[in-house]
C-alpha cells in the first residue's frame, strides 16, 4: 500500500504528525513517502492509496497552494477514483476556493468545494467539538460495537454512527455555498461549531467529504483521539489490524466522550 | 478630560492597592485592571523609571527577569519589576502603579519588565523599553499563540523602532525580528553534546528564510536551537556579540564574554535552557554597563526560584519539583530531557494538567504530541505515575513514546500519587507540575517528602 504524507516539513503543527505514526503502525506493508515542499509528490506519477495533509502556518498555506494548483486535476482524479485523502486543521482551506486575508490579499486554492476562508488574525477561535460520523454497514462490522453509537432515524432504520471528539483552534472559518451538490459534511455537529464557525442559526456540519476525501477543521491528534474513526479509515484501506494500545486509546476516547457530553462542560474558550 | 480620567484611575487604583494590602491580597492584578478600565491609556501616563528593560520570548523570560532583578538589586540599584503580578498589561500597570507615588511619579531608577509576547500590542505602544531581550521563540499555547510565525509577526509590529534588541543568535526565529532595530546577539558556541540533525518533534524553522530551501546546521542543540546555514543561498545565522563557551557540566562552569574578554562563571542550574538564560542575563548586564567580572560576582548571589526547580534529600531519596508548563510542549520537552539526563534511578509524577481549562472546558491535549515524551523512555526511569484530569492521556502518550506499560501507573487524584511511588534508596523522585497546578503540586511535593522521610525513620 502506498501512503503519502504531503509536505511534513511545513505541515507539522499541533502534534499532527502523530496521526500518521499512529495509523501507520496498524498498516502492514506500507510504502510511506514523505514529500517535502520542494519535491514532486508521488501521487503525480503513481496511484497512491492514502494521502495526508496537516495544519500549517498561513505563509505555508500560500506555498502549498502554489505547489498543488498545477496538480489540481490529478488530485481530482484521485478523489474520483476513491483514494483516501485526509486533511486536518487549516489544511481544509487548501481545498476551498480562496483564502482572503484581512489586508485584502487573496490566495487561490484548489476549489473542490465552494467557499472563502477569511482568517482574522487577532480573533483566534478555540472550541471543543462533539459530532457523529455516518458509517456504511460493511465498515460498521469491522469497527465493532465498542466504538459505535446507534440511533433510530425517522424511517425506523437503525443508522450506525461513530461519535467524534475533537478540538478547534483557528483564525478563520468558511461559509460554503454548495453543500449537497458535490460534497457532504464530514461530521454531523452535536456540540461546538461546524465549518462556518457559527454558534447559532446554522445547520452546517463540520468538514467536507467527497468520496473518500475527508477534510476537517478539527486538528491535533485526531486519529489518536478517535480510534473508531481511525479504524474506519483502516477499513477503507482494506486493513483490519488492531490499533496500537487500542484498549488504552478507547478508554481515553470514552473518557473524553463523557466529558464532551456533560451539559455543564463549556465548549467555547 | 484625558487628564481627569488618568487622575481618577490613579486615585482609584491607589486606593485599591491599600485595600488589597489590608486584606493581604498583594499578588493580584486588580489595581492595574481597574486603572486601565477607567483610563484605557493609563500605561502612557503613569510614571516610569528612566531605564526600562523588557524581557519577552517563549521560554525563560520569568527566570531571566528574576535573575536580572536579583543581580541588579545586589548591585544596589532600585529595580521595579512585575514578578508579583502577571506579564500582561494589567500586571504591568499594577507594577508601575505600585512603584509610583501618589502623583504617579516613579520611585525607581530602572524597570525590568517581563512581557508576554501576545500582550505586546497592549503594552509597547505606551512603554518604550530601552532594551528588549527576546529569549527565544518556540511553539507555545495552541489556543493563544498558534505558531511562531504568528508571534514573530506580533512582535515585529509592536516592538518600538528605538528599542535596542538583545537576541538569541542560535534561534533563527527570534534572531530575525525587527530587522531595522539596533541589536546585539548572544549564543553558545559548539558543545560536545551537539548534533547536526534534530531528534525533537518540534522544529519550528526548517526552511531557509531567504530562499526556502532546507536549512542545515553546523551544530544543533535542541529543536531548532543551533547554528544554522543554507547551503543553497549562503544564508547563515548571525555572529555572536556575547557568547558562552567551554561549557563544563562536571565543574558546572561556563566562560561567558565577547571577542575581547571572557570570564568563567558558575552555572546557576545545569539545564542547557538555563545556561542560555544565564548567558542572556550576562549579555543584558553588559549592555547596561556591568562588566563580566562584576556580573559574575552579582550572579553568585542569586538563584532560580524554588517553584521552578528545587531538589532536597528526604530520607533515602532526593525529591525534586520540576516546572513543566502545561500547554507548552517545548518547556516540557526541555524538562523531560533534563530529568532523564540526571544521574541515577528515578521515579516521576506527571501532573501538568491545565487545571484552568478543566474547570470549565476540557484541555486541548494536542501539545502532548508536540512534546518529546520519548525522553522518558529511559532505563533510569523506573516508574511514572500519571494523574489528574488528563492522566489517561499521559498514559497513552507514554505508551506511544515507547515507555513499557509496566512502568506506568495511573491514579485518579493527584494527591494520591505519592502513595504509588516506591521510594527506593538512592533514587530521585521528580514531581512535574505546571503553572496552573503550582499549589496542588506543592501539596503533592510536601506529601512525597513526608512519606520519604517517614520511610527512612522506619
């Protein structure tokens, strides 16, 4: 299996490199490529099964957009063919239309979903997030009951979901204009804010999903915090191995879930 | 109107100082907060000492400020400082207020002010330090500080043009601040323990600031601290004006000086980060006109504040507290590296929980994965007690760092942690706590010492 970590020399904030170390320990026979900002990505010339892009500084966002823009069509091709792509933190913004800074300067982004990121540098948003991720039936059987939350929907069908916990810490938000057309929210929002950052009067979920392309503003060690979601990604990759220290990781996950479900717990710093 | 507002703020805040003194609550920032609420530009009007030294940076600013104040006071200079209050605008306003008479005129010759990097937009428009020491810039609190580019941007926008900078040449991030300001650089020459490739998780500058190609290092000490250069465009780190050399950990000595003169100093603490603190302190003193021989004598009289690090023989074991600031991966990595490198067997208690966040929210634990817990995977560390609200997160992080499962013990309440230690004769016990958990940490420390002494008696 071919796995590409894009630009780890720039996209390494908030402990996010640990995400890949964690999931890679559960993948047999992984060929891992760490592609620096001055290197040609492996996905250009080869079919790669899994691509990861993590949080970066605002200046690095400009460099990454510049590097990926000529590769836009190839990335789209990979998304359409079902390659797993995960982007965390402000790497999400690389895939919207553009980033507009407070001084009016603009960075053109890949435009896989429509919306503009508008960072406000003296207004950092910090919050907790509790959400749900819908599962396909086949994936549900792999993850097992321990990590599942079941819910009966209005049609009396038992939907299977994974509960998601996470952190947000960011300068900007995106108000996407085309939800449902080409993409769906990655996570349903239970508490906290969605992709638009609005605390009230918003139906928006968190993140963007197009086939197996998954981008979310949730940052940090997302995969370590959410073992069921990590197992889902493993399942997408055709892997069924145990995660490192899965029992302890599940205990940490369940402790955090209980905290985040506590109605007394504040969600916005 | 402006003068009236300032006078009202001064009077109200002075009265609040008296009220706080009567109620024995001297350590709060309330007077400064009150003054700024009444008069938003209070800091512009309140009297200040003629000479002001500002100290900012991610790590070491409290230690260096304390060292400087103690050294200057030992010389007989009256130094206003904010060590009792906070390092944001309210704390600095409180300190200036306490140091001023009823008419707002300062009673001090000099001020040494520790200034939070993020608070500079609210302080530096009104206070123009003659000198500003920037100890270093690293990744810090994710919530407030985001990343080093962000903090460097804030400092660039707010440090006054007329301020002379004292910068760390071994830190390529802070060394490049405010390019138009007059400046001197300090650093430490090559040490035996240096390397050329990083072993740390955090490396906040990996690309050349001129051509964006990968930086190389003549020597690399920890994280991005070292002597960097770019083999692509020829860029290199600044030369030292003041430098430490011949670091001798056995004798606990270092030569500090410049191209013309060097004097042998005794370390105040043998952690490399504290050696940097000492070199930077000597550099500031030299800029203030105090020669090396004199600063050596002055620094002999000072020591690092006990709440940050202290070690005591209790019964058959040494018991130490080690400050490891929560949310600050770099600070904790340095503390872990230092403790792991100490001679002899050790047991640790990890309780650097961000208790402030836990009261209302839940701590963002991303920093645990920026922090080098890998240092604790060391044969000399026999047991690690993880505790407090994030104790289980520490447990998982330690496992992922390779620490064997049988060495890790989770206990829910911090105060029960000392009961889980073994107190093996000759070992050292280190209690790691952060700024949020100082009070609780001191209780855990006291209990640990108590148990250690009683075991000896038995």
